[in-house]
């Protein structure tokens, strides 16, 4: 795969959007709405959160003005790209009664060609984790696969970290080396506003041809890598991943689970904002005549009691058991199932927990010695 | 389909808003009328058919000795009995009287209190008879009511989630008003079903659908205190449509007895 590097001026986001839309992509990116940076269709750079950053802490999020005109000077908001590839409510198929039998009308995703603008390195890592979940093994989810393989990915490497970020310790950021079509690094300061553009795929190279960008020097890439390494080291939150899975599974009766359960609302927010959580429920929705039926998949959560209801009762009746399920699955079970941790260190579950529970603190306490 | 399901709709102490949702299903009403026999529904027609009924849909709370007898009779006449709305499932907003002196209210409100024959409490239907399913909401969501009727017609369990409202906000893409603004929002302990109506319009949840299946009241209270809500505000937040729901009632008792922390700010 080519790894060409180009330089571009501050008009790059608009030029990219035009080029992608001309190729028939629906361009999705970050935009400020209702006091947060959310994901939605964007048409021009004016739709991007120019000059904005977020103040993020456990259970706390506020938009703030930046002192500069950075286009990507924010980090991650409450939504992640999974809402486009694994939508919260998705029709899987429809059926119609016909004579003594029924006809199935499959759901085709063919018309959707999405371009994601501003995918952060941690989010790219999350997409790769969801790839393993949805089409890594013999069971391929055709809906996810269709949307994902067509999606054009424009990654944006991070220049700043939110206090809730811990990609540095998860090895998922703040810079992406591959897995994208194009990767941007925004460079601001001393009157400069430029972008470094790295090419990660043939698709990306083809798109760039029309933009006629100048190649960047080798030192530019080196400088970007150096800055990223510094940023990774400067993150205050971290997760010690060495031996974590074993420690968690050895501490299933740790008294700290009960302490966390006292604070946990079992509201499911952490799993909804998590870019890798993939649990869903499937519902058959028939009309009153009984002649038409649709099968819908909806986001579900291990924190919802009905999620673990089986005939005769609930396997995880307590909040303690549900929180433990989530954390041990994310950091241990996931490795057995998919060969990777389920966490990318984006920090969403920390920021968007209404009870301000900080997963990095919980993990540190849970791997500690059991003191009674 | 063989024989149509024979359905009755009953009213107790309530505002009629929930049973009105059935008539509000304008697009689906003909299909509903086709799928079931509406045998008793005074809000729709004065023509009635005598029981027994396959399904009784009950709105309202039990507030008088007469009502207490009537619901027992209805239960005897019903193969299946479901309750709809905050009044029928928890006692409704009128259950505020459960926490005061009913005699005082009667003397204050009525010119001739001697004509008033009332119980001292406003009770959920389930306090008097066995209930097969409770549909939450003030008012209920008409689509969930349709689902309830449909499930009875098709002979399966109703597909009504009991998780928190937060799940609806997140699926819908509504930004959390509690995290992004510090609002008091009851969503994390509130039963889903309204489609995240208030948060969609920049308001915290008022708890119109009552407690979710496993509400952690103390955890939310603690957090609301951290965000600066006074004990009085936190107690009052739960003193509305579902004031008599067990989780809310017990929590208010704790807050008013001072057994939870005062706000930090």
C-alpha cells in the first residue's frame, strides 16, 4: 500500500467534501448541535465545529470556544460511527403473507455510500474491532459489511487529548498508521493553517489526484509522529493493560464490584456511547392484520435486565452482576472471542456516565489486592 | 383468525387521557376494530355487550369503596386484565393524597363534605386484583397500547422494554442534558416508552413513565446532589405522576428523613 504524504492549505476540508460528494458519497462528519459535537451529514467546512473544543470530565461535557480556527480542534462527542454502520434501529427484512406461505423481502444497503470525515485514530481502532465482530469469522453480518466496505474513511489524527482520553495506554492513538483511505493532520500556529495528508488506500490516492496537492517532505511526517508520541505520553488517564484480563477474571468476587454497583445507574449510557459495544435485540413487528411483518434490530445493552432474561428468570438480576459482565467482557472476554480488547480508550463511557463513574479508576481498583 | 378477541375498556379515577389514546390511533383504528370486538368502551360508544371479556383494559386508580368492589367484579369477568397509565399502575398524581390527611382535603375542597365517600388512599389496580400486565406512562404511548392489543390478539408477550429512558435518548441521538448541561433529569431511573420526548426538546426527564425495572434511586440522588440540586428539589422531582410508585415513594421517605447527602454546592 502506498504511503504518500502531501501538504494542503486550509481549504482542504471543503475541497475534500466537494470531491467526495461528486463521487456520490454522503459525507458524514462532526458538527456542533445542542451543546455537543455530534455526527451528521455535512456539506461544507462551515458545518464542521470550527474553533470549538470540549471540556470533558467524568459525567461532564461542555462546548468551549478555542482561541484559534482549528477545524478539528475537538476530540470525541457522545456519538460514534457505529450509528451509521450498526444503526440503533435497523430493519433486517420484511415479510408478506402470500397464500399459505410468506415472501421475504431482504433489506439491501446497496444505495448507501458513506464517507466519514474526522474519524479519530481511536475510532478507527473501534471500527476495526467491530469488523472482527460483524465479519471477522464465518458469520458475516451483511448489513454491516455492505455499509462498511463501501465507507470512505478520512481519519483525523489528534493534536490534543481530552482529560478523559486514554488511547495512549490502549495503543490505539493519538495517531493512525493505517486502516484509513486518507489521514489528515491539522497544523496550526505562527500564522500557518495547513494539513498533512497521508494516503492509505488506492481509493484515497484516486480521490487525491484531482486535488493536485504538493508532496510533503519526509521531515513533516517525522514531526507529526514525534508530536503524537509526546501527546500519547502526556495523557493523564491510563489503563494498565498488562495482565489486566487475568487480574479481572481472578477478582470476580472483589468487594469493589459491589461498591461500583452502588453508584451505577444501570442506565446503559456507557454501552450506548461505546464505539465497540455491539449488543442488540431483535424484534418482529407485525401489523394488526398479521399479513405484514418486519424484523428490526435495535441497540441493546448488558445493563438492561431484559437483555439477560431467559426462560424462567434473569441471569443478571443485580446491577453488580451487569457491571461486572460489561467490564470483564470488554477487557477479558473480548480478547478470547475476538483477539483484541474491546476498549479503545476514547473515554466516552467516562464523560457520558450520568453517575460520573470513571472506568480507569474502577479497573485500577479491581485489579488491586482484595482488602476486607 | 378465528373468533375475535372480546375487549372491554374500563375507567377508574383518571383523566381519560390513556383510554383516549386508543381512539387517537386514527390510522390504525379500522384495523383495530377489525381485529377485536370492542364490547365495552363508554368513551367510544354507549352500546355495551355483557361480559365475560377476553381482555379488560383498565385506566385509573381505585379511590372509593365503590371502585374497590367494581374492580373485583371486572376481574371476575375478564380472562386477562391489563392496566394502562400512571393512575392504574401506581395510583397516579392523585395519590399525593396518600401522603396527607384526606379529611383535611375534603373539608377544604367541598362545600358539603358529607356527600364525599372516599378511601384514604389512591391505589393502583394491582393492590386490589391480579393484573396481567402494566403499561406505564402519563399518558401512555399509543403505539405501545397498540402493541399491547396486538400481543393479546396474537397470543404472545407484549414487546415493551422496561429499561431506562437513556437508551431511547442514545438511540435517537439526543445529547444528554444532564452531562452536557447539568440539568436535573430523571431519565436514568425512568421507564422508557415516551420516545425521549422532553430531552428531545432540551428538558430533563420528568419521570412521566415511572421507575424503570431496576432503578438505582440513591445513585441518581447522589449525583443530583453533586450537581447542586437541593434535598427539597430532589424530593419534589419524584412527587408527581408516579408519587406512589414503590421506588419513588421509598426514596422520598429517605430524602425527607435526611438519610441522603445534602447538596455540595
